């Protein structure tokens, strides 16, 4: 059995000051005309973990962990903005200043509670090893996620191995996630009439898939050389817009990345 506890005391000191949530701003030299900031912010984070690991038989070991996280304080990203659009999909002008292209700083709740359940398994065949895990996550922002991870280590004769890897991740969007602010319904006299809103893609609904392969060679029991190649694809499900002018645009483009890593580990 295992028990873990972690505590963070974060200080947030953004360059230029902490922007007031939903403060109107523009991109350009005239940014100072609408800028509103306040002093530095802070955030406290508490994480707890309780786990049980059990040897089921001489080939199989399994682990079950429950994690709880609670944070309070400043959660907003001080550098992220939302576009304020009219019904035609164009940027609005701010009504209180002679400035085009209205943007607003995002706003997030000042607390977050997280729960996750993690189940991992390692099974040793005659020579090879199967490594499989599943994780379920949920929080009070409305984000729910599922993660499946599978590795199969194929042991060659001698000291070499080949390890294919597959990972699948899917999450729902936060309750306050949106791609933009609708000026006709979500603003009044130059102010945003929402409690929270963010266009951070990390809070969007998306699916991420990784697949790759790793080759390793063990020189002895205390040193190993390996090389890994992996492809990652992230697909967003937030392209729909109620504005006709934006209906044909790719508002949340997919992401693709390839990783190549070379490593050497040793004990001393």
C-alpha cells in the first residue's frame, strides 16, 4: 500500500501585471489605452494519492491508485485572450474607445477539485512483457477524460528488445470553454457579461493518439542504450460555430507531431 501527499504554494507574477478578467484589450501599440491590471496573485494546490499494489501470481502484478486534488486561488492564464466577434464573424470595435479589433482576457474559476482512478498491469510472458494501464479523470470544471496505454516489450535473444507503444486519450471540454465571445449576446456596453470563458485548447474537447516503437540494447545490468520514434495526433471537436461566416472554417486545426529520442542510462 502507498500514500502520497503534495502541496504547492504558487506565486503568479505576469509580465506587465495581472490583467483583470475580461478586461478589453487590443493587439498593437495602443494596448495601454484599455489595459487594467492588479497586483500579483497566488494559488494553493493540495494533492493526495492512495494506492494498492498486488502481486497476483509469478507473472502478473497489478496496481490501483486513487488521486484527489484541490486548488484554490488564481487559475486564469494571464496571457490568453478571446476574440470578441459580431454576428458576421468579424472582430468588434470596443464601444468605449476609438480602437478596432476587440479582444478580452480570459476568466476561470478560482477553485478546482480533481479526481482520478488509475489501474496499471504488468504481465510477464515466457520472455516478453505486456504493460497496460487505464486512467479515468474528472473535475468540477466539467473535464472528463479516459487514457489507455499499451506497451509490448519483445525480448530478442540476448540483450536487445523492441517495444511498440500505443496511447489513446480523450477528454470532454470544460463547461466554460468557447472559441470566442459573441458580442451581440455576451457583451453589454463594452463589458463581457459572462462569469467564465476560455479558449485554451487544453480545456477543449479533443482526442489524442500516440503510436511508436522503441529499440533498446542492454550492455550489462547497469547500462542501456535506446532509441524511440513516436507519432502523435491531436484532433479537436470544437469546430462548430453558430456564426454562418465561420461555419466553413477550421477553427481548431488538428495537431501532428513526431518525436525521436535517443537515450543512454547507467548506474554509478
